[in-house]
C-alpha cells in the first residue's frame, strides 16, 4: 500500500450488502488517528465509536485549531454509473494550517457519521504535523471508490 491509497475495510463489504451506508445522501467524515494503531482491511468490525469490534476513535489525534473532534466532513458526495462501474466521489478534504492543529496524524479514517461504521482508511505516509502547513486529501480522479462486475 502506498501513501495516499484508500483501503476499504472488509466489514464495509458486508455493510454495503446490508444497506448500512447511503454513499450519496449519507454523511461521511475523515477522522484522523495517531500511529497508536495500524488499520488494515481485516480490522475487526471497525467503528468510529462504540458498538463494533474496534473503536478507532480512541486513537484520534487531539482536536484543536482547525481540526474538530471527528474530523472534517466529506462534502458533496455523489454516486454515478460510469463505464459499467458504480463510482462514489466527493470533494477533496482540506484543513488549513493553524498553530493549534494536531501534530500526530498518521491515518485518515473514512466513516459514516450517521452510524459510526467505518468505510476505509487513507495511509498518510508517515506522521503529519497539521500545525506546520495546510493539510489535504485529494481523492483519485476516478473517485473514492468504484464497484464493477469484473470477474
């Protein structure tokens, strides 16, 4: 996995089948966590809060400056059918530099703010100090995720 890649949790696959996410009308956030935990696709029932097998919010960076608890929203989500694939996309995420921003962000956790179920994670490539400069996550030009029927 390279820095910047989005990896989807295996649990998300089951959650989608159970209609637990509405990727277009739902509310999603990008919570930032420290290197106290290393997420993987097989992380047990990941949640941003209580109720699952792994509560990733317990490793959240200390909120401050331009980073609020729970992280910024993933704004303007869309779901489209493009070339035989269902594509989920949204606006890129940005946090402006502030001396009080957290200095220990290692992973970005995409989660459904409506039910706290985690979707996936972004490898930030190392510990990031958000007080040292602007921070942004730019989604792939092909969307955050794409589902197709490829065999």
